[in-house]
């Protein structure tokens, strides 16, 4: 009777091991069937980091385009205001001339800050690919007029 119990125990052990192996095989098949293999091997291919990187998101791209346009537009707005103030200065009184000169100085500083911000962001590796093709790569801080569209 002891020999029969040993054989029965061996059969149960073989069935248990077969069941575990069968479940593992089903898991692997399921992983490949439903794309899980891509997730399993993604870290080795570097795709997991790429996928999780916000740089590739549509929201980041749209925001970056708008940011470049906004910075370039700020430069042009400052230039336009400086030009209008220079025209006004020609016929202004002495007191108003001093105010206009102060405003022009402040606008020129603001323009330089916007140019520097634009150039800094355009040089950033993760932003540069999303800069619109119609915008210049860099803005010139010494130029009197800036063209935002090529």
C-alpha cells in the first residue's frame, strides 16, 4: 500500500508541475498576443523612456509652438511701441520727452529679455525640434526690426 501511495503522490507532483508550466506557457502566449511582450522588452529598446517622455506629447508640442510665437510677437510689439514713441517724441514737450525716453529705455530692455528668452529656448535640445519652421532659429538683439515669419 505504501508503494501505491508513492506512485499516486508522484503522479500528483507531475500534474502540479505540468499545470504550473502550462500556466507559464499561457501567460507568455497571452503576453505576445496582447502586446505585453512590447512592454516587457521596452526598457531594453529604450521605448519606455521615450513613451513616458513628455516631450513627445501633443500638448508639449502645441505649447512650445505657442511659446515661440508669443516670444517673437513680444519682440515685435516692443519694437512697434518704441517706433510709435519715437514718432511721438518729435513733437513732444520737454516733460513728455523725458517720459518717452524712459519708456523707450524700458521697452528696449524688455525686447532684449524677450530675444534672450527666445534664443535660449530655441537652443534647448528638447524644444528646438518643435519650433515652427516659419520662425527664425535665433533672433538678433541688435536688429531694429524682427521678422517672425520667414
